[in-house]
C-alpha cells in the first residue's frame, strides 16, 4: 500500500467465508419457509457466483502472501 501499512493476509479468505455463510443461511431459510426447492436465481448464486467470488478471494490471498501487488 502507498502509506506503508500492510493489510491482513487472511482478510480475503475471511470475506469469502462470510459471503458463503450468508448465502447458505439465505438458501436454507428460503427452502425451509417455502417448503419447496430454492428458486433458480438463488441456485445460480449458490452454485456459480459464490464459489467464483470465493476462488477469486483465495487467489488474492495467495498472491498477497507471495508479496506480489
């Protein structure tokens, strides 16, 4: 960073875990309250978007641990 402070190395990982937990709670609530399968949009979020975001954040974690900016 420009001001010389380093950011926490595991911050992207923590953000990814939080996103996945929130998505799982959302889907579980929808499925239990509606007593049916999750809608297609929610399935798309859980199956495609959330893992993609998590993998991108994992990549950033590995990149920051190697010292690359």
